[in-house]
């Protein structure tokens, strides 16, 4: 394959992924400058390894795996791995019923909460562990299957499912707490 055909093939496959790769990078790196850098690194790595890519297979999954590896390296280098846990006492018996009622209110009137989600949603996502955050974002926002996520992260399918479930519950708890604190729901 000639160099220009090689480059054209790569760019044709990459173009439709540009926005989703960038969004994923921003959501996992959190600083726009670093998000650009990590995405650029991933694209350069993919370009250098493009001869290893098997045409006809899932380029999107291949590219996201390279991006995830770049994010892992940045997080390791920046020493930003965060341990996340649900706030102590958040699910105590008395508070559980109140939170369930608040969650139901949020589901009935989501537009009341949408205005407050910007920084707080980012904060809630940041509070998740790296793997939980990768799993929930790949599943919910990038629409990867559990099996594809397992392959990308090189972890068992059941572990991916557990991470997605735990991340959903942690986000639900944080957003419900925020809505209660803000008096959006009672």
C-alpha cells in the first residue's frame, strides 16, 4: 500500500471518530490542554501502528483502546489515580428512603436538575475510580457493548458490568445528594 493510500485510509477511518474521541479524552483527563495532548499522542500512536490494524475489524474499538492507553500513561505520570468510595452513611436506612423519594422526583422533573449539572456532574464523574469512569463513559456515552469495553480495558466481562453498575449507583447517589442540598427536591 502506498504511503498516500495508507494515510488516506487512516484519515477516512479517523474522521468520524474525532468528536467522540475528544469528548472521551476531556471526560477522562479533565484539563482541556492535557486532553488535546493525550488525544494527539493517541492519534500519533495509532498512525505509527496503523500497519498492524487489520482492515475490516473494528477501527473504533482499536482507536479507543489506544486512547485509553494514552490516558492511563498520563494518569500514571501525573499521579492522578483517585480512590473513590460512596460517602460514609449515604445509604443508611433512614436516608435511603429520603434519597429514593428524591431520586423519583429527579426522574419526573429532570430539567430542574439540568441547570446545575455542569461542574457538579464533572465533579461526580471525577470522584469515580479511573476504571469505573472509563467503563461508564464508554458504555453510556460512547455506546460500546460490555464485551467491547472488556476487550479494550483488558478486564473480564463481569468486572465491566460491575464497574458500570457501581458507577451508576455512585453517580445516582451524588446527584441525588446534590439535588437535596440545593433544595431542588424534597
